[in-house]
């Protein structure tokens, strides 16, 4: 497995390199300290996973995510020194699969990476699901809202699929987190909220007064069950 690590901080490079080399047999970790060098490396040797520190110098890191997403759906994890909600939102909007704040906890990063890589292999994602006006092609990460086709990111696809499969029932924050990140998930309701807002916008549903995906305060979310 090839991992492209865009990280300018030496201590973080060493911590990440140690845990992946120790726990992932045959891993090839390519580290670059600048954005332009990262883009060159990406083109020369497309990786299986990208880990991007938003503090990478010489390029706008959000534009870099956007550039990668123009021609690749490679799993991508963002690392940020500040847990800033605007950075979280922008990262997700541009196509990041996960967002982790510094200081880095190598075992958590490893667990998140393994979870994303499992999802990227498309396990159990070959279903076509219908709920009212929504028709989800889970294998292609696309949903039709009536006649309108909408493309989803990998994580949005997982969330919407789970909500559609449980239409009419409350899906808790912890249940969604487990679906997204597996057994090693941590408290992440704020991150899930950002994903839900993005899905609502893509479905054309007003996030201030949603009628399709409703918030069950303190519990989670519920996809309104269509009337038969």
C-alpha cells in the first residue's frame, strides 16, 4: 500500500511513519513537505491514501484537495493544528473523507485510515436503494432526487445509505459514527453534523427547516419515511 503524507513537521512525520511501518505490512510511505511536491508525487505514483496537513506551505491546502478530487477519489484524511469548524466544513466541502485535529494520536490516525480504506474497497456497497424520491446507487456514490442526479463523497454515501435503510427510524450519533469510522470512533457529533448539512444541501433540503432528514435533538437523525 502506498501512502502520500503531506506533512511539514518532522516530529509528526516520525510518529506517523513509525505507526504505519510497524502496523501495516509492506506499506510505502512517501513524505513531502510542500504542496507542489505533493502534486508531483501524486501524478508520478498515485497513492492508495493521502494524509494532508492543512499547514502545508506554498499552496492553498483546500485548493489542493479540490485539485486531487478533480481526477481522483483516493481516500483523503485532513490534519489540522486547530479544530476550527470552518476548516472542517471547507475540508468536507472540497472532498476530504475525514478530519483529525492535532496533536496527532498515531493509533487513532491508523484506525481512521484503516476504516477509510475498508470503505474505499466498496464492501457491501453494491446495492440500489429507494426511499420515496431518493434512489441511491451506493456502488457509484450517486443519488437521484426525482430526476436530479447528485454525486456524493464516500462518507456522504455511507451516511445517506444508512439513513435510507432505516427510513422512519432514529439513527443515533454513535450508530452513524460506527458506520463511518468503525470500532475505533471517537466523539464526533460535530463532524457528523457537517456531513448531514452537506447531504441536505445536495438533496435540495433546507438545513434550517429540513423536511427530509430531520434532527432528533440529543439523539441523532431520521430520514422521514415516505408515505406509501
